[in-house]
C-alpha cells in the first residue's frame, strides 16, 4: 500500500510541476525563484559538491546572496533602531 501512495504523490508532484512550467504563471514563479537566496545557495552547493566548481564559477550565484544579505540587514537595522527610541 505504501509504494502506491509514494507513486501517487510523486506523479502528482510531476503533474503540478508540468502545469506550472507550461503556463504564464510558471514564468513568473521562475522569476520569483531568482530573487530568493535559497535558489542561489542550492546552485552553489550543487556546483561544489557534484561538479567540483571553482570560485570563478560560483561568483555569479554568490553576489545575489550578498545583495539579499545587505538589503535584509539594512531593514533589520532600521527596525532595530526604531525599537531603541
């Protein structure tokens, strides 16, 4: 019984991913994924562990994480200063 449940869950996942990838909303979701730092972190991790990438191959995915860190740190610092007043 359990293997059939896993198959159903897996096939439902692939069906949903095909629908999203083939729709206009899928393009927007891919653009949203480019903003999230986890996307770039996973690309870096994949490149290092599975492909053996060098630093020069990692840099294109490292700078978006830095930008996100800078933006989140600025917002956090501004909100923290408001609580001190």
